[in-house]
C-alpha cells in the first residue's frame, strides 16, 4: 500500500491549519516621520490625547492617555517588526485625528541621574534614585522600584527594565520606556511599561 499520498495530504492540512492560526488581524497605527508629536485620536467631539515618539530606524512608541492623564494604552514597534499594544488587543487600528510636532532630543542615563519620588495608584509614594549609568535603585519606601535604563533610538526616551516589590498591583517585572517631555512639568519624566491588565504609568518628581 502506498502511503505517500496520505502523508502529503496530512501535511497539507496541517499547513493550512497553521496558517489560519497565525492570520490574526494586525495592530495598525498611523505612520508619522521621525520626531515627537502631541497627537489625538478617537472621536473628534471627544478626542483621546497622547504622545507619539518616532525614530529613524522605524521604531515607534505611542502613549494614549485617559482623562486623568494616565496611560490607557501603549503601542510600540521595534525596528523591522509589527506594532504591539498593551493591554493586548488584536486587529486594532489607530487613526490619528491630529498631530503636532514638539521638541525632541536624544537622552542618556546621565541626563536624568538624580533622586525621585513617584505616586502610586494607592496614593502612596515610592522613592528611587537613578545613577549616571542608568541603574534604578530603590529608596526606603515600602514599594521598591529597581531596574535599568539604556539608550534607545526613540527621541525623548530611554529603554526601561523595571522590577517592583511591595507595590500593590504593579507587575513584578515589566519593560517599557522612560519618557521626558516639558509638557509633563512639574514631573521630570514618566515610566511607561506593559502590564497584564493595564499599562504601568508612573510619573516621577524630583526630590
């Protein structure tokens, strides 16, 4: 009995099934050129505001805010890859209603070295220090924030690896960005990262 046709048919069916599983709708975001932008999306009568960071290598970061200026969604794209969103949603399309370029610069760890306090969702504060080489060192508060910052092609940003302990609903480990913007004043920067149910968004103030 010749089993080759049966094997070929099984492989063909398996390949078709695999293709169906990987054809989930992609996340799409309006493309903007290199720089930093104040943007708006959603309903023109009730727009959602945010900031869009674009690097020359194709990497992108879009942070959309709720009415309390907390991140409601974080979209990011590595160079040569597709968009990802937190909280995870497949088939999302973000069409920008407006975009205005704002000042941008390249950051390094030394430029934001210092001592800071961040306000948690519970209302409590957490203190931390950032060294000149980008180490995040926890302070003496109950919530301990630690991690590492690194240079990224994205303007006004540093790559963030964040660890937490004793910080309520914050994930133990998260990755994202430290972003700086004069519009955040009196905050010096904010830490935005992925979370299981909602984005991590911590605004930092000098102390």
